[in-house]
C-alpha cells in the first residue's frame, strides 16, 4: 500500500485538488443562489446548476480513462510489473493493493461531490420545476446513483488495461464503454419501477380536468399519455397522428377507437426517486463486483 501511494501520489493530490475546487464552487454557488432568489430572476443560476451536474456526470468517465486505464496498462506496457512479481508480494496481493487505494479515493471524492450537489439541487428544485428529476441531470449527479457510477468506471479502466496492456488503447476503450454504460442506465431507468397512471376526469362542463398541481410538477412525466376508452383501454395521443384531413378527421379516428374524454398519463411520482436511486446504485455495484472478480481471475491465470 505504501508503494502504491508513492507511485500515485501526484494523481491522488491532483484528485484531492479537483474535489476541493468543485466542492468549494458548489458551496459558493448555492450560497449566492439562495440570496439571489430572494430578489432577482431565478434563471441566473440555472446554467451553473446544470453545467455542474453535467461535469459530475462526466466525472466517472474521466476517472476510468485517466486513473483506471493507466493503472495496470502502464506497468504492463513498460514491463515494470516483472520486477514486482519477482518479489515476496504475490500477484493477487499486488493487484488488490493497486486497486484498493485508488478505488477508495475516487469513491470518497465522488461521494463528497454528490452529497454537495444533492444539497444544492434540493435547494433549487422548487425554482426549476420544469427540469424532471429522472433526467440525467440531476439523477446521475445526485444521491447514491452518482456515487455508484465511479467504481465500475474505474474498474472498467483497470480491466481494459489488464487485457490490452497498452495505455492509450485502454483509455479509448474505457471512454467508449463508460459512455455506453451511462447511456444504458439512462435507457433502463424509466423501467426500474412501474409508472403510476394518473387519470384526469372531465369536469361538469365536459372540459378536461388537470392533474393535481403537486403531482404534475413533482413527477417525472413523459412515460406515456392519451385517452381511455369506455372499457378502460389506453389509447395513446399519437395513435391518430398519421391521420390527414384536419381536426375533424382526427376526432373521427378517436371516435372509431372508442376514446372518451378521460385522459391518462403515466409518470413516476416523487416517491419513486429514492427507490430508483438505490436500484441504479445496486446495478452499478454489481457491475463493479463482476469487474473486480474478473481482474482477480485474470491476474491468477496470466503468466509473467
């Protein structure tokens, strides 16, 4: 562990500096924002809030590319691993030591930044109700989901370095694979829990009633919407989108389908936020465990 700390002390200090700088920026921006909201337009802090979230989403990829990928690739590329493997420390212990210290460091640093950004976002979410909580920002930059993205990205880089044994190719593969994982998680997220169906009944005049204000603004919407038939069947709004001939033709299409004036919308209420956070975190940690197991298996069977 002492040797690993000495080898990577520059990266550890640089990482600490990055964490401190981003943390200080978040604290300063939140303090300024809270004072500004009391007297000025809210949109002034919209861009810094979203851009900081995007930076935190990019952080796992940067961790995998610049910390994980070179971790073993550089040793294997230059041949310095042969010296280590002839010492009294076995390969497995060497690999665990090489993985443990950076993994703890990147996870701790990400946890600090995720906690601070969550603190900032919770203070601002009432002002930016048009930003759905299930989108990449803020979901992937807050809570346990943000913390859990760092270990698989780091271990993915380490595994790529072990396999490819070249630093630059390992960095390129890690970047693409990490981006793919994040894209896959974003696509999977709406399906982690069953959306809730909210039905708006027409009022006495026959006009559509609106969804309750708190449900409307606090939910992650866009899972699906449309009309209900007399039997309760869901008829999406776009079912008659291809019909030509104006509004009358569109209405005749709906009548043929048996659509009523009852409107449904499928959404994830605010109560789904934390369960979905922990579900995504669990998926990421399972991937991280699998990658760590692969690294241990690979180092045990590889010849010098």
